[in-house]
């Protein structure tokens, strides 16, 4: 299977999303295109962008396609990318994941994960674009809430979008492999 | 479609899980059976048990089956229950959800959610049983880490299983519907 432009999810989901500050359409007009991930993004620097967030290891095109196909089959992993259409490179990405629940009359919850904007394009509002988009997308997809974890220094950033620090604490267990 | 005993996921995944304190087999011997959720649990008080955690709303058998089937189709939602085999009622439950990632060489992350033990059976080690089980299950399923959110008062409980409070903060955005 070759790398191609098939989107991870229906591109129409990203159309007509309205956010208070209108940042989504504004960014689209400046040579920056927000769209679903496709496998061709492997060649457009997607993993290099993610590498600015954390260790990404050694991912071959085959591994990338396998993971993409699994996410597509699941249908609840929404990876968006921002492409600089002039250079043809991915300069930002974020992930919205949906969890299905029995509580609250079989509700759905969203999680925002792996938000990263390349150093080269910081300060252009791409972080705002990603968070605005995934937050309204979560509501459009029926989520009763959307959550995320972040470093304390980033709290004011997320508060601008209506996120509040919870009284609950975030705990983790890392396996030794 | 009628309520039945088809498990949400392969029961074999819960066999031979080894935990340091051996609590899993110990609990099994006292008329308490840990197993995957099935739709018949609707009639065994599953929603009443969840209601001790939070609002569960009005869920019909059809809604329950639909949500169950969606989780089963997704294949990354692992709801376990503890049944009191003498009374035939569900007395505890918890959920492990897997997230697929591109980071860390296409890794997987686990999340523990919706952990609840009925008031009537508190103090019998069922909370330990659930957390021990889902933590080792997450490792068995290939997770590099497993995380959860909890109230500050519950931190010492989870620390016993190797969970650590993260420096990251947990933030949420609740939609108004």
C-alpha cells in the first residue's frame, strides 16, 4: 500500500465549524490548511513535527500506514494537521479521541492529545486554531465534555478556550519497557 | 436483540494475570467473579452500580445494547465487572480504554475510567482487584503507560499500585447540554 491522500476521517466534519474568534477561516486564508491526517503526511514531515513534542522512535512507512488504518477502522481517533500549502509540509498537529461511556445516558467524552506546533511557525495562532477546532469538533461529535492534560505553564492558554483546571489529579503508571 | 452472556471482550485476557498481592485469584474464591461486561448485566444491576459513581440518566435495554455493541466493534473499550455469584448481581465495575498513538514508535496508552464499588461490598478489596487487574491488563495489551484522574483523597490508594501524581494538570471543558 502506498502513501496517499485518503483522509483519516470525513473532511466535511471540519467545515463550517464556528468559533468565537473566527480563527479557523482566518488561518485558512494565509496558506495554512487545516485538514484530517492522510498517509502522505508521512512524507510531509508529520513525524518530524510530532518529534518536537516527544520521542517518536523509528517509524517506517509501513508502520505509519498500519497505525493510520487502525485509527481509521476504529473511527474515534481524529488526527488533524496544519499544512503549509506553499512548502507542502505539516507544521502542526493535534489529536481528538472519543471515549464511549454508559454514564450520563450513554454519553461520549473527548480527549485532546498530542498538540504540537513547529518552532518555525510559532506565534501565528496555530495552537489556537488546533484547540478551537478540536473543542468545537468534540461538541459537534456529541461529547458532553472534552479534557486534556497540560503543563502548569500552559494553563492560561487553555483557559482562553473555556477549559478549567479540575480538582481531580492526573496520575500515571509507566511500564518499564 | 435480547440481553445475553456474550462478553464484551475475550475472557481469556483476564486469565493468568499475575499481580504482586495475588488479589485476583483470592477474590475469585469468595463468590466474587471478575469478568468482562455482557448485556445481561443490564438486568444484574450494572447501571445501578454505575449510579453510585455519577448520574447515569435513563438508559433503556436497547440503548444499553447499542452502546455495548459499539464498544465491542471498536474493540478498545474493556469494561470489567465483579459479579456476586451468590446473588447474581454486579457489585463493581471499571473501564480500561486504549488510545492508539503515533508517538513512541506507534505506541498505545491505557486509561482507567469509571471505577466504582457498591457501598454494600466496600472493604472487601474489590477496588484493589479492579485496579490491579486493569493495570496488568493494560501492560498485557501493550500499553507504555496507563493513566487516570482521581480526587486528591484517592491518591494514596492509587499510589499503592505504582501510580504517581503527574506534574501535568488535568483540565476540562464541559459543554452546556
